[in-house]
C-alpha cells in the first residue's frame, strides 16, 4: 500500500526523491514498500505523515473494545 500511495501522491518522484522527503535511505524505503518488519514503526509513520495518511495509520493502533471490557 505504501508504494501505491507514494505513486498516487507524488507520481513524478523516484524512490530516491520520496526517500529524501521522508528522511530515509533508498534501501530503507525499498524495504518499507516490501513490508519489512525490521524497519522502525516511526519510519512508517513519517511516510504516512508526508502522504497525509496519519488518520488511518493511527487507527491501526487503537485497541479493539470487546463486549466484555468495562
């Protein structure tokens, strides 16, 4: 999804261009686009921020309430 969002938001950016926008190396961006879990979550958040996707990103971190929760 990161690759598709990058291409939609910045269609003329190369990998290097977008990596510079989010403050990571080209190699790290490539790993992120493959879903590499060894990349720090903060780097993914930085990409989401640049892409204007922080709302959906933060929604992933919300705990799901159960009927049994007080």
